């Protein structure tokens, strides 16, 4: 298992971001939650930490379950002064789909949960239009009072 051995070093101003590659394995969810909490702490946005950590966990779980990738890249960023974005990049071509889990289903609610708690979510394909080499599935949270 890979662990975050050094504290997150992120810029407190501008439009900072932090990203690192980890194995596409269930234990990475714990690392992802720590990465989110550390970055948001540096930015004094601890009030968003629980929701952002939950979103990161769900994004990692989806990558682990639905992709054959050996590694994923975790990203925590501030695309603007009013938003925090958490994302997971993988090299699998399968796109995320907002599912409809049945009452007795044990899984299939991750994106539904993200859809309910994030201000917005989506995915970006990277690479040529016909043959993208990776995708980032992301969710954003609005920084209250920064509108």
C-alpha cells in the first residue's frame, strides 16, 4: 500500500491544486480522504472537508470497481476562488453514468450520492477526440460566502 508520507504542500493563494498518482485499489480511498482534508486545511476550508472527503472516496470506489487501471491520479484543486474540485483520473474508456440502484442493490449509488451533495459534477476526456487517453471524473463544491 502506498501512503502519503509527507504533508501536502499546496499554495494558499491563486488557483492552487494538488495531485498524486496511487494504486487503483480500495486502500487508496483512505489516502484520498487524507489528501482532501490536508489540502482543504491549508486553504482554511475545513468546513468542506467531510463532504469533499466523501466525494473523493466515492470517486475512488468507482474507479476501483469499474476500471481495469493499475493506477489513478487523485486531484484536489481550486479552479476558481469560489470552488473546490476533487477528481480522479484513470485511463479507462468507460464513462461514468448516473445509475438507478434498486432498493435491494448493495452498490450503484456512488454517483447518485455525489449528484446529491456536490454543486456540480462531470467528467473531462483528455487526448484526441476519437481516442482520448484518459478521463477525469470530478465534483465541485461551492465555497459558501465566496460567491
